[in-house]
């Protein structure tokens, strides 16, 4: 796989961070308990080193990894641990790496930031239609009111055709709106008050949900994320 290591157990938990030390400072010579260090430290110091290593491991495996389909289309985000499992099982390849290194007794691997699935995953066309949320609508519309273009705080959502007039709660009928425009439009139809959305609302692509899951996207993600 290009990581220069033979993997015996793909689900193994990485035991150390970039310092190359074991995940736990505890060891046992006779198998019955923690070892006492000979003149170079105490068991308490070993425990402290183990806690530091575990904390470093948690820091390295914290965060998100961008997952691309085999076609390079963005799919979703996952945890670093999940990404490592996919990589070690040869179900994904690493496209972008971080600066940190994860180590175990048998291997070392750069912290992944962007991975690509080896096999194409067919995504249902209506998968995003089931995930209508206020945050997703605002993100799709660029956090601006679709009636006046305002990007003020406190944006809400509006049904283009009010529900009281038969409008549905679907992507094609919901837009971001500032409070003044929402109050002004009320339960009237767009043609009745001459308030039409600046852009025709439509279901968003996966990029919108990726940016919601990881608001601070790493620079290494950007080449793979088309404009929402």
C-alpha cells in the first residue's frame, strides 16, 4: 500500500504518536503488573509518560478526514480512526496527508486528510432530500437572504409558496430569508408581492453537508470541494 509496513491486524489501535514511544509507559517483565524502572525513574513516571502518549494519540486521531468516491466526487467526512481502518483494509487510498505521523509497534503512517475509496459507491439520488435542515438551507444559499441579498445575522428560512397556500417542505420550495423579508412576504405568493428568490432553489450537493460537518475545512480539502 505504499506505507512501508506489513499489517497483521487492520483494526489494531495505533499505540503511539509521532514520538515513536509505545502508547503506554506501563510494561511487565513477569506479566503480573507494571514494571518498576531501575534507577531511571519510577512506576509513576512511567504512568505519566503513558498518559502523555495516550493524550497525543487522541490529539492526532481527533478531527475529520474528507472521503472521496472512486470518481473523486466528495462523499462525506469520517474520523481519522475510521479512515485508518479503510486504508489498512485497502479499501481506500490516501490523497492528502497531514504533518503528523501515527505509529504502532509494526508500522507507521502519515495522518490522512483526504482519502479516496478504491471501489465506486453508488449514492442514491434522493439521499440529500431527506436531510433538510435550517443550517443546510442557509449554507446552500450562501448565508444570504434570497430576497434582498442581506447577509445579516439571524437569518431564517421561508417557504416560497407558503404551506398555508399548498407549498411543500422540499428543497425546491425553501430558501434563506432575513426576518424583515420573511415578515413582509407573510403568507403571500411571490407574484402577489413581487418577491422572487434570486436563485431557483434546488437540492444541494454533498459539499454543503461536508462544510457543515467540518466548518473549518483544511486547505488540503479545497481542491476537491466544488463551490456549493
